[in-house]
C-alpha cells in the first residue's frame, strides 16, 4: 500500500495509485513499508492513525505480506495473534466513529518449474476473511483477484507487474532487480483500480466520487512519488508512543 519515495521508483504501492480513481477524495496513506499487523500497532503507527481518524472516514486495513515473515517484532500466526490484532484494529477504528474495510494482501510472484503459481500467503487471507465475517466488516479480496491475474499473466507476464528490471533499464536500479513481492507502477494501478471498483460497486463511497475506472492507461507522470526527505519526515512524525 505504501506511498514510495522517489528513489524507489518505479516501485509503487496500490495506496499510492488509488487517488487516480477517487481524485476528489482525500486519501491519507498511513501505510508503513515493511510493517506487519504487529509492528504497525507496537511501533505506534496505528495510534497515529486513530488520533487522525474522523467519524465516517473509511479506513482500509491490509496486512499479511509481512506478517508471514519469520523473526521477532513482525511475525504473527494467522489464526492466533494475526486475527487478534486485526480484530483490535477493527474495534479501535469503529470506536472513532470511522468505518473499517479489510483488504487481503495481493499474492507474491512465485512460480514452480512447470509455470504454476505457488500462493505463499497461505492461511493469512483466510484468516482475514474469518475476521471480516465474525466482525461484520466489508472485505475486499485483493488476494483472490491477484491470484487469478498472476496465473493468467504467467511467469513472463508477471515480470511487467512486479519490480523486474534489467541492468541499466532504470537509474534507480542500475544493476537491475528481480523483486517478487513489490509492484511496479502499472501493477499498483491495476490493483488500485480493482479496489476502487469494489468501493464503488458495493456503495462504500458514492459513485460520483469515482473517475478513470475505464481509462486503459496512465502517463508515467500521473503517479507522484515522495521526495526522500519528505518520506523520512512522515515516517518520523506518523508514529506515536504506545501506551499499554
């Protein structure tokens, strides 16, 4: 989801491209790069979000890609602390008078030797679906949609969706890059288009707010990246001390 800094372009998060489809709505991208549901809460970003949230805001919550990673401080178990933390987020947002929406994470790009997609997120999307049902929260299933797209695109086509660049193709990655987790701008735009359509079609926002949903492509300068110093300042200021 994260709005990336200029030095990371053409890597982009779908939250960064969502304003293309709802330009008259203020989109405050609170996502933090490398955050799990655990670290987002324990390191104070969720506290900042709750302080800033206003009644009737929509709050899109998407975790899973980082929760599955091993190691202290970020990992969660899908049907244990992951679900507990998602439920706490939902309750806290509702306590502010805002409206939570759960969004499953898009799948990673991993294919086996026969060209079959290997979904690695495992039980995290299912665990989020259970929380959405138990808490009566709207759910946008980006994971299910992305799996269909990745499979249709195949190992070669998905290189255009993810951050795969040859040496010398982009100045930010002079030696090239093969990143099977993060999207490049075109992939982020299409994920945001899917989410925007879900928001519209399920009446989570009035239809008049939406634009460009049928627009086939966007110019490279349609998406904005943050200057690196601005990105650093947002990381610093959008963190509050957590009081237990």
